[in-house]
C-alpha cells in the first residue's frame, strides 16, 4: 500500500532546510522510493539536497519553484527561500530516476535519459507512468526522445522556475543540481496513477490561422497580420502596451490556445514577450511564446477571470479524484507560475480550495514555467498557464 508525507522548512540554513523537510516527510517510513523536492532560487540548492540526503537514501527529483509552494499547512515562502518534499513509501513500487544536462541534440538526450532511468530501475520494461522536469526551452524535444524509447506512456510534470523569469531556475536529480537539461522519474507500480491536465479557460470567438512562425516559439503572424497587432486587437488594447514582458502578465487571463486533433484538450500557449515594433526587422510585432506552435494550424484566444483561475484549482483536484477507482494516497499538483503571478496576494484562497478537496491526503504544489500532461486520448504534450494535477492511488 502506498503512503506519503509532506515536509517543508524555511530555515535560513539551506542544509537544515533540506534536513527538516526530509525528516518530516520520511519519518517512520522504511520503504521510501522517491522524494519530490521543490525549493527556491534563493537557496543554495546543493546544500538543500545534502540536507535531504542526510535523512534518506531514496532518489530525489524536483526543481526550483516560483515564489513558494503550497502544502496542506498553507502557502510556504520566506526571505531566505523554502524547501518542501513529498515522499512516496511503498514496498512494491520501483522508481528509476535519471537526468542529463542540456546539449546539442535534445531529442538524443531524451533517449539517453529514458534508457538510464529504465536501467536504474533494474528492469528492461517501459514504466507505467513517468514524471519529467526540464528547463523552459526544449521540453518538447526531450519528451520526443523519451517516447522514442518507452512509447506513449502517460506522464505529468513541469518546467523548473525562478521568481522573475531571469533564468535562475534549477533542476534537481539525486545529488545533481543544474540549470538546463532534463530529469525523469519512471514509476513501476500496479497502483493507480492519473492526471488531469487543463488550462480551465473559456474559448472566445477570436481565432485565426497561424501563418508564420520562427524558431518554433516566435509567433510572427496570424491570418497574415503581425501577431502582436492581431492579439492586441483581440483583447482590445494597443500593441505598444504589450511590448516586452508587459505581455506576460497581461496574457495570464487572456492567453492563446491550440486544440489537439481530437478536440479533447486545448493546450495553452502563453504569450511571454512582445517584440519591439518599428525597427523594420522580421521580428517586429511578434510574440514569443512559452511553447512551440506550427504554421497552418488554428490558434484561439482564451480567457478567464482571476476568480475563475482560483476556483479551477479546487475543481481540477476534484476531477482528478474522480478518476481514481481506489482511495488517493498522494497528490502532486503542478501549477503554472504565471497563473500564480496573476493571482497576486490571493494564494491562500488557492490553499483553501485544495485543502478542502484533498481531505487530509498529503499534497504539494510547485509553481512551474511550463506544465506537461495529457487528457483522455490526447498524446503527452507541453503547455503553459496550465494545471497538471496528479493523484497516486493507495492500491
């Protein structure tokens, strides 16, 4: 039977921060198979990891979280950072963890990481489920490489994040801490694991055809019109008000989305940066997105109020609970860091929603800069401004 516990700390000493988190989450457990660790860019992450490893020999995987984390006791943050761990204890579960820093061929790195994770699990089989964490850059390519090896195994996860989108994020995998690359945890278990992957936005009637893209993530034009001008027209503002990172916050309640081929899942594409106008270059009036888009496909402007974004957390946890046939033993609730920024000081409302729906089951919420998952018959995919809420069943 699977059991879990959550620990956290804001101790100013990073070693003690990791130690206290792991001491709480591993206490009285003799079969810990993996420790999910989420901490702050403000911390010395290597010292946090050493603190965790002083308590447990089980694999560690995770990343830095934007601003804070949410656990059953509330929203956890501090001037010296924070650390939180969720430990899974099950005598019958096997977990293979592996990682690799970035390089010239992200897809090849994904293949290597998958092979290493299978070998570290001391098996030759594909896992039942997997978790992925990567830097916010080549997530789709890492995912393709992983699936080259194990096929379309269901997954969940999210990208490492920092507090101000400055590239200070870190990926954590056992005793390794690095900025760019990928890490995975492969789960070999008969226990139920299920994910709800959603943006929970409403579609508007503003939609168009992507007519030009550069470097996968720069949206140049929609319906032959400069993308930034088109988007500004849709949300009824001036393009000049969306230049630079002004676009990032403005688009939290009004993002863009693309549909999977079956229409079961709308994957959010977060407009991150409005490129300068008037310089007469090919990047004028364009939008830098958080994930890839493809020419010749439709893109939709979506919307949700801050109240709706907050309420979506409780509704999404309720939905993932319904998918389990057994009782839940743990929740890992990946929540977009951009949505967190849009909520401002209202994160305690999110905590209340989650605490109500969790009903005493341990959970941890990191805030990421990209979210991964699937829904119904869609393939695994990477998005932004989304929720990737995963439940682990007891049996």
